[in-house]
């Protein structure tokens, strides 16, 4: 049975102390009344990872990096390798986020390298895919997203693919206040799951967690998570407020 996952993506937010305070707040509530059947992940800045791990119950809350280098090591000033991330105790890494693709020019070739290095180092990739507004308005969202998958995670073996989490993020709904309707979310999640089944078989598809990542918040989480193919969320702004994040975790 596939896991329900609620992962926060803090992006470039919070100082170290603010991040520690946020991690502690989430940890306290999760330990008191968090949903036991939901995997909770905090996607912190690199600078916060070690301190976040020190301040949460890692049996109940995982910590994720938001990116990793496409190289194993070497003269790549400012980069952080998958091995470095693993050495902190982090378990997850977010890869392919639309902001990385758009602002930093990440390509499928780059992401294939990052996927390989993440898996080699025992990290669980949370792999993002999704379409911009013009693709959605043209009605080509399915073809666009499946192409992203075919160029990257569909190059993995079935065993490797079984170690990743997929996050669908309609780019037009990130930070805009817009949210895909429950029907739109379910339709795309089902398209993704069907394409996984075509590539790797029904068993792999049925065991793959697919998260929704477009302005999910406490008001719409229940409705979104009620969809049969939505297995949780990759949460942006709402993950920066402990109370909001906990409400989303408890939306199941």
C-alpha cells in the first residue's frame, strides 16, 4: 500500500533560528496529535538540515534537502553533493522543482545525473513535474508532463523507481493563490499513475506516492486528499506556519 506523504518545502525562507523554531513547533504537535499514518517531511535550506534533524523525532519526521549537485564531488564552488546531504542524516531530496528548472536552467540531462547520485547515496528523491499556464490553457498538460517523466524518471529501473516519490505541481498554481480544482488534480494524478503503470506495471504504479504541489492549504487539503490518486502534498507557503502545516497533515 502506498504511503501518504505531506512534505514542506521552505524554499529560501527562515533564518537558522527561525527554522529551528519552526521544526520544533511542528515536531511538538506531530508528537502530540499528528496523524500516525502520514509520512511528514521538512524540506529545509541546506544551512538548517543538521539543526532540524537535532530538533525533531526522526522516527516521525523526515528532513529533506531542496536540491543537490549534479556532480559527486570536485571543483564546483557553492554546490552541495548528494553524499554531503546524506552525511547530515537527511533522508530526502527535492529534485526538478519548477523554480529550479525555470530560474536555474535545470534540464532533463541534469536531473538524470541528480537522480542517479541521490539514489546511489540512499536518498529518497521527491521528483517534481508540472506544466506552466500556457500549456494548461492549450490543453496539452498531459503530454507535457508525461514527456518530463519519460526524459527522466522513466529511465530508472523498476527497483530504482520504487524508491522515489512523485510530486505534481501545476506551475500556474504555485504562489499565485490559484489551486487546481479537485477534478483537475485527480485527472492529472491519474494520468501520471497510468503512465507509470504503462512503463513499470500496475504494482509499481499502485505503490507510488504522487503528491499535489500547487497552493495546497488547510482550506483545500481535505478535498484534494480525498481524490483516489492524490497521496498527499508538497507544501510551499503553508509549510512555513506550523499550525497550517499541521492542519494539512491532519487532513486525512
